[in-house]
């Protein structure tokens, strides 16, 4: 296997991408979005773990269950959470082991699995939600004014809607 080392590679990539995304501001916005998302999630994860000893992905599972009145099918939970479907089974197994959620076969479909929030899970969510909300407020909300927040919300909802039904 030969390793390709060439100072022309960045230009090659730029040229290939420019054919598909000719408007530089669009590509710059995309890159900024990816950097912001990665930076925010990494910092929220670090801060939540440090303050509460709960992983952000675990918090998200507990929060998604709470938002769904405490119970979701495993597939729907994976769709809602910030976790890949393949990682959800391991994540739920860990949370079951901690007593924060329970897993059961659905009554209507023996292949389906329902994940439910336990009392201990509600207690853990109650302890950690304020710390997570403080992180969101400090790292994201406080850095943008009302007009910027509204424009960002509108733009991201449009992209989400277009991707969902496009």
C-alpha cells in the first residue's frame, strides 16, 4: 500500500466539494455548525460527568423517557436519543444494571422491547437535569441574543423538516 503525500490534496478536496456545494458561505456555515455541535457536546459531556458522574448519553436516555411519560419502545428510544441504534442496547443494559431503567418485552409483540424509567431513574434525572440546563444556558444560550436564537431555531427546524419529508 502506497501512502499518498501531496500538498495538492487540500485543493483536490476543495474542488470536489465545490462542485456539489458551489456557494462558499453554505460550506462555511456547515463547517461552523459541525464545529459548534462537536465542541458543545464535548463540553456538556465533560461538565455533566464532572458535576454529576452521569454520561451525557445516559442523561439523554433518561430525559427522552421522561418526555415520553416514562416509557418507550427500544427502537423509538434509539431514534429520539443522541445515541446510535447499535449503541442503545449496551446503553440500556448499563442503565438497567444501575437500576435507572427497566426493560421488558412488549405485551403485543414478543420481539419488541419497552424501556421504562424507574423511580431511581426519575431521582437521578431530577439530580442531573439542573446541571445539564446550566451547561446549556452558559455554553449556548448566553452567547446568542434573542434574534440569533430565533433565527437559528427557525433555520435548523427548516433543515430538519426538509430532511424528514424532503
